[in-house]
C-alpha cells in the first residue's frame, strides 16, 4: 500500500501519525481513502466542492501531480504520496 506523508498541521487528525498506509491506484483514490480513514482531514484538504484546496500540493514520490495527470496520477504500491501545504513567505528583497 502507498505511504502518505502527513504534514505536521494535519497530524492531529491522523492520531499524530506522520505516515499512514492508504490504498489506492491513483491520487484521487488515495485522497478519498485517506478521508474515509481520517474524516477530520477532509475540511483541511478539500474545499466545499471536493477539490484539493489551492494551497495544498501533492507529490507522488518526487513528482508534483500538477506536472503529471493531477488527481489521475498513478500511485504504485511502493509509492510515497506527500501532502505539502504551501507556506506563505515574505519578501526576499533586502
């Protein structure tokens, strides 16, 4: 089963687990099954229409799903799916 890496802000909804095993063959199935296993994650991961929130980035292994097939990106049994919230940054100019 693929491993899903849970970011620190969402761990309180996954029994403080930083990694969880979630079944699925494409990203959408993994996300759906993650929400089934940990329902409190849903409001932080998905918007009201059921889409991934804009500030959430998802990677399969090292690849950003936005550069692949997005939610239809294939997930292998030995894949690592990373959920990465975007962090607002400041101005890098001096």
